[in-house]
C-alpha cells in the first residue's frame, strides 16, 4: 500500500542507486586474539551518492519533522526558551551589567573602512587610484553610518550595533534582513542592498536539509514565526557559489535574504548558546537571592522579634489581638520609634537579622560573569581586600585583569562581525573587493 511517490523513491533507492559499503579487510578487524571484530554494516537512511555509491553523513541526529510548525527555541535543543532568557537578562542586575559591559566594549570602539593590504600597496604611488578609492569609500561609510531603514529607532551605527549585540549576548540569534531597494540595482554601487534591518532573532527558526545543513540557493532556509505560525520564508544570503546555481532568476529572491549569525554555533544543534544560557543556573540562584532581599524589606517574611505575653493574656483570642496590634504598630514607620507598653509579665526576644549579603553572593556573581568572559571586578564588584593587599593594589589588579580580558573578548566579536556582515556586504554585495 505504498503511495506512488514513496514507491518510486524506494525503487530508485534500491535499484538505481544501490548502497556500496566501505571495505572491511579481515587483517584490520579480525586477525589476532580479542580483536575489535568486523564493523556492523551500515544501514543508510539517505540515498547513496551516484559517484561514490555511499550516502553523505548527516550533520547531527535532528528530530524527524524538524521543518514542521514549532515555535523557535522550544524544540528541546535549548536549556530554556527565548522569552525566559530575555527576562533573566532584564530582571537580574548582574546579568544586565554583564550584557551592557560586553556591548559597551564593542560599541565604544571607533570604526572605519580601510583598503585591503593589496589595495594599499597598489595605491602607494597612484594619486588617481587613491582619489577614486576615497570616493567609493565615502559611499560605504555613508551606508554604514545608518545601516537600518528605521532611522528613528537606529539613528546611528552605534545604536544599530548595540541592538545587534543585545541579541548576540542574550539569545545568540542575530538576524539581519538584507533589504533590497524599491528599484532593482538602486543600492550603493548598483547593488540590491538598500538597508540592513535588524529582526528579532527569537522569531527566526532555522530550516534543515535532509543532511541537517542549512538550505542554500533558492530553498527556504529560515522562517519568521509571528503569532505561533510561520509568516515569512527567507533565504541564506546569496553568495558567488549560489549565483551559478540560481542563474538569471536570482533577481526574484532580492527581498528574501537573511544573515543569521551565532556567537557559539554547535554541531549538535541548529541554535547557538548565549551567555545568558551558559549562566542560566547561577542567574536563577542570584535572582532568587535578590527577590529574597526585596521581600525582606517589603513583607518581612522573618519576624524581627518574638513576644511572650504575660499571664493576663492567655486565651487564643487575646493572643491574636495582641499580635495584630503589635504588627499594626510595626507597620507604621513612626511607631517603630515609640515606646510600646506590653502586658505585665511579657517577655520580648529579638531575632538576629538574617545576612542579606554574604560570600555566596560573590560566588554567584563570579559564576555569572565567567560565562560572559568577565570578572566581578569588570562590572564594579570589588573583592574583599585581604590583610596583605592594600585597596590600591586591589584596584591595580582589577585594571590589569580588565585590560587583559578586554582584548580576548572584543577581538573575536569584531572579527566575526567583520567577516559575516561588514566585509560580506562591502565585498560581495557592493563589489568593492579592495575594501
């Protein structure tokens, strides 16, 4: 009872392209005592290649039906969903300080468009070539000065980059839509690029090929989910290799290209792993401790004093009335400083205030900042100074650690953004290979 499509595939798979297993020489696997024995013959689930007779390996064991409707980030490959990661980054002060620190390290840098080493060498003694290059450079600088079409929200490159880095560090899903101009070829240098619009990365769901790779060419590579279902199909950005495959109809896909970038790509998942996700458990512990302190000053979950009433107050009703009266007076800030008379024979036992901050907070802060490649000192948390270390020495150590760590944090981020976005747009889309 196979359908015609399945029957046709089955016949093609078993007859036209038979599986050709790799050799299993006995001398390699069987000779000798206590050997590894002959490897079990593979049972391929993908059609073999025509040139080798063997199927290509899959990237990872993805769930069957991955490309069907599922909200991005809820498939079980992430420790928590996107909404939770964004909430933790906003609610927990230390996590927010780490995110802002990492963002400021990059947005605080100066940027420029410069010639490639080869172009710099070629223009060394050629004023005409230098003048032409500077004119072209001015167009590129103008484009990146405000790369997003929403100039009210992202009026500068720094504002746009800050929002991009927010998605990189919080959810590790950066989505940049390559927006075409309304008229074909009206972008800089006759390109089909009018703007680089930031999209909410948590709404983008990567698609997979049979082998578990990102689809290329004209195949849908990403889908944007809104209100629970996919609303827009998007392609991977079209590069030189795709042009030969697509041919002339490539113009039909000008508006569908998406740059999807991750800081921590993993072979076992279509998603990355953000700094918030890496520090999920300590963030939850730290947030619980902050909420505990908040409740201490608001609701007072731990009583400040136990009062033992005298013999004149003995019934449950009298005890309850006394407790309600004392609590009512304690709730009034002014009453806390007044003289309160208790019944004869009453006894008051003050409770030792609980520690609202201790070394456990330092451990939590260290574990959270570690996921961001930071130290507590980088976000202003000064460590306890030992008896043999002066405050000045502690501050000097903090500055040294910060300067040394900043280089190892910032350079990889800049190199990645340079290759994936900036150089790609300048060289591939704008055609300026000398920039």
